[in-house]
């Protein structure tokens, strides 16, 4: 039977809950808490809720706490959390008369949710910046391989010739949307709950808009209940990272296949390769395996966010406060590692161009164009053309023929067999239709594999990346301007 001491905190509660959460708060909440306390002090003074003298005493005490550093706010049994530790220190410095007024018109509820939003902000923006860098690396890589032929796959089987650039800009298209999802997560997160107090607001004449402006929030959450109950700012981060993780995991699957000797498509730089302890010939592309594992970790952390927000009361609850720190902040920090590593991999990746060109035509991947050419030149319905070409491929596979062995005589014979009449074309007609370069060049429509079409997509993606970088710079400038405004307001009071 567990012994009940009746005194807070129980040793096991302290061990497993209070101490770990205190360390997390030191990591993620210390700087935001200082900033939020300064903004609250300024707002209280400007609204006449506390005296100018009181505000100056609080601001001076906060400056001393900052000078002492986060390490000075050590865990103390019974103090419970970093908020109370900081408040206790502020009262020690400013005195109970002044230090005890910092929590006027405020609760740990609206403050705690504000601190989470303040802590998330730079992490979301950092994830966006790292994603920009990966997109830039991929676009540079694509531009270098606009004419690099390779087989395109459907159902994991060679399907049609395409180019490496065509594949990469397809990958980049998803990353554009992932960037937009992170931008939206930032917009949802960047709203101020301050002024909601515990739940219903406060009877003091606070200025919620002023608090929001001083902290760089984009606006105020209109409902005070929503302010302390919302979790979609958390699940939006999870959703954006889930999409990013799925997109990257599929890319990683392809990369691992292309790095095999059987594929021979790419060569991972030696700086990312580990050798076998026993087999001298091995070049293990372990960086891709680590990336695959870390993508799985990020996905599991993102799903942890969703699960902790699921099926809980719509209101203040520990599930989406301290308890959510590990998956919430961990998922973003894991994304930094993944994106930085992937950028370095793409910047150093070597492509076996000649080998890929050979692979682009093997497996009869160009025969779609032969069927299309029969429609255009011989006036056949597509289904008849398809049957003729399918019969040619069947004959070639049975007799060990390569695409280069196919000619006009075989086409005429197969046509006689499958549609009841010969179709007369030249050997050059057949070989031109089966040429992988010609196959790709003909696909010059919007988004097609032809270098000119892929090049247009690449240009548009670079333009979008420039716009996304401008968005990030504006978002960061907004936070910097808010810091400057807060500094000016403090200076005016002091």
C-alpha cells in the first residue's frame, strides 16, 4: 500500500512530473516568460491598473532576473513550476508591494497558452527556413539534370522515360504545399490569448490589443474560452509536419532504391557512407536510413500531438500544457535535423547519367509513343494501336529481342495478326518512336517531361520560393519590430 504523506508534492509526482516539466520550462518558456512579463507590466501601467512606480519596479526586477540567468531559477520542492519560481524571485527583488502585482488581470491559464504560442513561433519559422534551403538545393539539382534521362516508375515497375528534373520538380511541388501548411500553422498560432485570464476574462480594464502588439502577435483571440481551450494551433503544426514527413518518406524510399547497385542511378557522397566491418566492397548509404528513421520519429511525435489533443475537455487541461512539450517541440526539432541533413545530401549527390539513360529505354518503356505515333500517322484507333504494340512487345520478350531490334516488318506482321491487316511504316518510324529522347521531347505540354516544360515549372517554383522567403522575412521583421516597440515602451516607463 502506498504511504500518503498529505504534503505536496508526493515524491513520485515530483520525480515524474514537476522536475521534468520544470526543466522543459527552463528550455522553452524562460525567454518568452520574461518577454510576456515585461509586456504585461507595460500594459498594466498604460491602462492605469498599476502605478508607473510599480511598473518600473517590476521591469527592474525582471532585468535582474534575466541578468542572473535561467540557471539561477532552480527547482524548489513545493514551488511547483517556473512561473512560481520566477514570481517568487521577482517579489524578493521588488518587494511584495510591487512584485506581487504582476499577476493582476492574468492567470497561469492565459499566460501558459501565450508562452506555448511564443515558444512555437521561432520553431515554426526555423522549420520553414530549413525547408526553404532544401527546396533551393532540390531546384538547383533539378536544373542540373533537365536533360538527364531516367525511367519513370508506376507500381514500382519501369513505365516511361522521363528526366531526373521532371521527377525532382514533382517532389518540390509537394514541398511548396508543405511550406504553405507551415505558414498557415504559424498564422493560427500567432494569435494572443492574453486577457482571457482563467477563462472568462478579467474585470480590470486591460488592453488585449496592446499586449498582443507588444509581443508581436498577429491579433487577439476573440473568445476568452477559445483562448484557453484551443488546441488547433498545436494540431496544425502536427498536420503540416505529418504531410512533410509523408512526402519526405516517399522520396526517401525512392532514394534508397536508386542508391542500390541493382538500380545504380545515384551515388551518395562518401561523407555520408559507412563501410561494413567484414565486407570490404560495401558502401552503405546509412544517411538515408537515418533520415528514414528520423522521419518516422517526427511522424510519431506529430501523431502524439493529435492524440493528446483528442478526446479531452474543451478548456484548460494539462494534456495540452506541460504534457505536450515532448512531442510538440520534439517534432519541430526533429524536422530541423531531417531538413538540414537532406539539404546536405542533395548538395553532394552524384547521378550516374549514362547508366540512367540506358535504363530509360530498357523494359520497353517507350512503346507508348509507338502506339501514339500509329494513331497520328497511320490513323488507327488507339485501342488497335495499343494491341499491335502490345503484341510486338510480347513477341520481343519471348524471343529475347531488345527495343532496338523492333522494326517495320515485325509491326506489319503483328498488325495482320491482331487487327486483320498489315500496317506499313518504315524502320525509321519505329526507331524514332522508340527513342527515349524523342519520347521526352514530345511531352512539352504544361508540366510535361520535356526539358522546356519542366524548365517552366522550375522557374515557377523558384518564383514561389522567392515569395516564400519574402513571407518569412516579413514574419521575422514583424517579430523584430514588436521587440523594438516593447523596448521603447519599457524605456518610456523607466
